[in-house]
C-alpha cells in the first residue's frame, strides 16, 4: 500500500473536487446504497462516517431509525465545507481528520461506516487499529472499498502504450482480510463489480479527475503525458467498445463487515468487574 498518495495529496485532490463531485459521483452513490441495503438495519447509536465526502452516505445513515448521532470525518476541508452548507441536521457533526490517526476517545462509538474511502489510506495497521480503538466492545465496522480489478480496462489500455503506472493500485481481498483480522473478529468481505458505460474515453478521464481520483502512485511517470501517448491509449481503449457501442469502466467493490474481537470485550469486562469476567470468555 506504500504506493498510494499521501494524506496531503488526497486532501488536496478531494477538496478541489468538492464543488462538482456530486455531479459525477454515480459510482459512489451506488456503493453507498449497496452498503445501506446490506447493513442499514444494523446501524444504531453513535455512528462515524469515514471519508464522508459530500455526505451522501451520511444522509443515508441519518435515515436509519436507531441512529442517534453521526460524525462525518474527512481529510478534505473542502468536502466538509460542502457538508456544513448542505446538510442541516442537529444530529450531525463534522471533523477534519485522518482515519489513520483519529483524534477521538476510546470506546465512544457504536458503529463505523465508510464507502469508497479507506482505499486511500496507506497505513492499514493504523487505520484498522484506530477504528477498533474508538468502537465500543459491541461495535461494528461496515465499509466498501475498491479492489485491484478496478479500472481494469483503463489499465490495459495504458499498458499498450508504456510501462508506467497510470492507474491507482488497490489491495487484493486476501491482503485486506489479513489487515483487518488482527483488530476485528467475524470479518466478512464480499466482492461484486459495478460497470459504468461511457461514450468517449475523454469522458472517462474527465470524470476520474473531477472525482479527485487522480493517479499519484509512486510508479507513475513524472513527466507530462504527451498527445501521442494519450492518442495511443485512446485507440487501445476504443477496441473495447461493447455491442451497444459504449466503453466499459469496471469497478471491483469489496463490502466489509467486521465485529469487535471477543478478546477486547473480555479485557474490558475484566477491568470493570475485578477479573471475574475472564472466567466466562
């Protein structure tokens, strides 16, 4: 995961994207809707939305009957400014923070949700240990993130041009599971694919830029992409048009469900009952 952009780069890219983000965030809405459809009934109490962006998932969480408060967290101040202007709900607060270093007290939240945000976190140990730390003993994490098959068509088209890394790389499912398991129990990761269709390659590149999903990988070329390179990539991508004459863009979505580990519950119970609780664990 070390090839991912820095926190500062992510914050700058998504702050710049805030004003037009919702106009091109169809994928983000689909992923958030999927998360709510799967786990909305499990949301309750105090919930944190990591990488809240313009607040689409935050709004969906607020609609759940058992939810009493939502904290929207994002590294991009521009996104939070947008939320403050467009979401007026007394149950909602906003915090600019890095999910890998949450400035929150231990054991304060009932649930943590996140949709298409944690893939930008480079330190998975810090990310999941922080999430586990701020959750109560019966807390749960529900999240969606991107898998390595994301933008496979665009990656293939660029591979026909040169050997540089033009498309962001994301963690395979087995590595994601290994990163979560030290901090959570009953971890389940399901995969599905969302395929969007476009008329022109230029539209695909423009939407990625407007979403703030620029390529900041260490393997990226440090020089400007030339017109010839772009033309060659476009020609390769054009060969992928489907029977309807449209260009496919695939996103591999991982849906994560994880519970706090039993060991943490036992440790807390022991601390609160003079050591007796360990006999029941």
